[in-house]
C-alpha cells in the first residue's frame, strides 16, 4: 500500500508538471493567433509594430523569454532584443554576464579560475536579423523561432535552453523593416508587386548599414555594439541575410579567401567547422542547394566586429523571393556564383536544388533549420566554445610579435579627427593610454601627451586591423591570370581615411602613462583677446568647417583668404564687431579662433551661405544618403532635388550648387524604366534635365559630381575633360574600396 501511494504521488507529480507545461504553452500565443496568418505565408508579412508587440506578449507569457528595448532607431522606432534561455538562467542573468566579462579579459585570471568559470558559464549566442530590409524573411523567422523556444519541450530545445543564452535581435533596421512592409502592401496586387522601394531602406545609409561595424556612425550600430556585443561578449554571432534568387538556396561558411590576418586562427577554424556542421545538418534534413566556401570572404572589420572581440561570425545568405511573393525558377536557368556552379555538384555544393517554385516559407524553413543547428551545436559544445573564448583572450594579452604599439602624437593637422579616431577605438573596447613624459621609441622621441595603443590587450587585433595599412593579397584566377575580383572593400585604414598621423612602433618601450577612458574636448574660444581688426579660423579641421556654416547661418560676415600671404589659403577671416557670436560658436564647436593684429594681406572673398541642391534619384544611391548624413552632422543646409525638379528647369533661381552623388550615369539619366515602377518613380532627369544642368552651370551655378556621376558631366557639359577609363573593362582596371 505504501509503495502504491508513493507511485501515485510520483504519477500525480508528473501529471501536474506536464499540465503546468501545457498550461504555459497554451498561455503563449502562437504567431498565427497574433497575426492572423502563418509565418512565411505567401504575400503576408508581419509589420514592425506587430513584431514588437508579439515579442512583448512572449515576454509576458513565457518565463523563457525576456525582451529588452535597447533604445530607439534613427526614426524613433523601438529597437528590441529578446533574451532566451532557461528560467533559472534568466533569473541570474547578471551573474552570467559577469562570467562572460571576466573570460573576455583574462588578465589576472588563472587557468584554474577560468575552468571554474567555464563550468558555471553559458555559451552566449547573438543572432541578428533583417539588417537589409528587403531581406524580409529573417525578421519573420525570428517570430516563429522565439515562439518555438518559448513553447516546445523537445530534447533539442531543452538542451539549448540549459546551455545557451540567446540574444535575438529580430531586426537591426526597424525603420527599413516598416518601410519595406508599407511599400509591399502598397504595391500588392499591382504590376509592381515584389519590387524594392524607390528610396534607401535606411534614412541615411541603406545597404551600407552592414559596413558600419568599425566606425559606428549609425544609431542602430551603436545600440547593437554597446548593448549586445560589448555588454555580453558573445562567443558566436550569427548574421542572417538573403542573396540573389538564381543560385544556391543557402550559403554558410567556410569563407573564400582572403582572410583578414588579424582574426585569430582559432576563430577561422571554428567558423569553418560550425558552418560545415550547419550545411551537413540542412542537407541531412533534405534541404538541397546549400553551398559553402563560395562568394563571401572574411576580409574587412567593416562587417565583422565580433571577429576581433573573441567571437566568431556565422553568415547565412538565403536565396530570395520577390519580397514575400513566390517565384518560379527552372533548373536550366539557375546560375553559378564565385566558387560554384548552381547546376553542377561539387565538394562545396554537393546537392543542387532542382528548381521549381521558391517561397518565403522555404526561406523561413531553411533559416529555422540553420538556427536550430547552430544553437544545438553551441549547446553540445559549451565547454569547447567557452574554453576557446578564454584561450583567444589569453593569446591576445600575451602577444609578443611586433608591432608593440601604435602612437598618436598630440600635434595633428586636424585635432578633432584624432580625437574622433580615439573615440572609435574606445567604443570598440580598445584600451588607449596617454604618455606622462616624452616617449623614446624606435629611435625617435615623441612628446608627452602622445596617445599610445599597445597591442598586447584583449582587443589589440581590432586596433591593429584599423590602424595598420592593408596590403590586399594578390589573388589570381589562375597562375599568371587576371586578379580575382574582390568581394567588397579592400582597405580600412582609419588614419588614412581620417587624416590622422599615427605611428607604428615595432619595439617595446616603457613610459609613465595614464589610461584614457574618454578624450576630453578642448575648451574653445577666442585666443589672443579682443582685436580691432578681426579674427581668423584656420582651414584644416572639419570642426572649423562646421563652425563656418554655423556662423553664416547666423548672419556673421565671413571672408576667405584665396592665396597664401600671412595665413594659409582657405583661412577664414571674421571682421571685428561680432565677438559674442564668435565666442559662443567657438565654445560650442571646441575650436580656437585667433585674434589678429592686422587685417590679413591678400585677396579676400566674402562668403555667403550657399543654396545647396542634393540630387536624389528614385534609383536609390547610398552615396546620396551618406552625403545627407554628413551634411546633417555638419549642419550644412541643403534641399533634395528630384528628377522632376531637374526636368522642370529654372534651377539657378533656387540653387547655387547642385551635387550629383556617386551613381551610374544611366541611373541618373534614365532612372527606372516605364512599367517597372509606379509612374511617378520612373524616368531619370532625361535629356531635358541634362540641358537644364548645362544651363545652370552656364548661368554661374556649380555642378559637383562624385565618382561615376562624373559621366553625366562629361556627356552633357561640353567639358574638355575626358574619361580615361571609358571603354576599359573591369578586367583591365578595377580598384574597389581602395584608399
């Protein structure tokens, strides 16, 4: 009887636990209950407000999901991250975050202490979705995946929950997510269904938001780095993308060459292993068309922050559809890519996709399989990933190879640019020190106040990658053949990009120093007291340029020295009598304005605030977006000029300057073809617009063309200049992303 009672109690306990699990699952709404349709359904997308609301409902209903708002996007939308793990882990998140922080910087941590932390720790995995907004699937996948993690009680899910802390960001670009959603809804059922919006899907940078992981210019980048990467030090970061529709169904590492040499070889091998494991798992599930070691390289930190911070980066690229509308691709129309042929089995592409209909749901299914494969591998090899994370940190802080350090002397042509460079390094967790005495290094003497970046530190590899000059390897199609075309940018040397004098020091040295947590802005103002003649502002710095525009907007009279005399050409002269405004501006911009004892000799040109027109095509140009961003940062007033404005003419009445950002001349002149977009977004400036630009220049206006847009000038301005690269193929001349 007693034995029966014990069995009964045990059975009742099991029943109660099972009922509790089922009740919890019932309390968590499914995506279909929330949205009214299944994730991945043809021509159906969840909007950003719906996605945010669903994650908040998961937070309320599930003890496995905690949702935090990291901040607000560029245009003010919620930027959220879901933290998914076992309830007992979520209750002790700060403890696990501190373990991560300690393993990330192993200085003073013995191997015994490290092993004890690893025994307690969890693998931290960051999955980032939908950075490129027309690549819509991953934000939808994130919704279904989070629901499954919140409700399933399978051995696989339990294993992940017990061993992994998952940081899931459903969109790295909420503004673009909503923008594409609204455009898709607007064009649904029209001939334009499935097209991309005729504007950038980020306010400023469009597709280039995935090239900002080393300069941290955009709001979304900074939120992700500060509150996910730097706060949690993930061992694995999985970045979920889509690619063209006509090749493989999904890419995963290994990468193609080149590999950026400052990435720890342990990470490179882990990326190879984990990517191959994911490919094997997808193939075993019957998912055809998975390719590895093709198309994508591992060269630039612009898209790989974590590779220099102890973590590995996994990228998947899924074949796209027309936003959420299905497509049909016959097998014979499949195309190859760099490193594989989509119709031919090979070691890195063993099972081609047979062609047919490809749907948004197919992308979601492939991505879900990739999510689970990666996370289950991370869970099963928790000790491995944590130990290698610690080992990579040890290798970094024990570095002995030259160079020993980089040094930034205090005297700079543009001190504000040097301060910005240091701020970039500090934001990336690089330690910077300031010399308290003269520095004797490599046979040279540098003054006290020099900034020192030693490379034997946890993130010295990040500093080295950004500060040294890149030498892109000479990769050939075959011995003696033409160069292999680089995938993307080939250089990222910040001192060259920013105009900062940085010195590489090979041999070790010692000097009294203090750590720099932030670079203090100098106190600006008028230097030399009041002057009855006026004041000068030197032309070298970008802060000075911003200050000039500020003064002009406020009605201050400003002149520019045209030739060298007592001051360099380009020096700004401000006559006496405007001291209050001048002092306030100098303080606000942290610049020095020099009082003069005589009026500068030479020709002075009075400046006026230019009326700037920035051309904005309906064929979106990232260069146009970046130009807007620069103008907004510097306070330079401008007005966007559209095709219809240029075609209408009378430009000189409105503008002094028209800027044509970098864009193919055909896109500027012809725009979208009629019938491919709604009528108001078709056609470029046309021959009429070209004639109006010529007239604008003849009437005294200035036309400034960046890069490819110069072809418009050459075609329409009767210029004596010719394009020496006209007719030259990319096999003969090609220099992408060079400095």
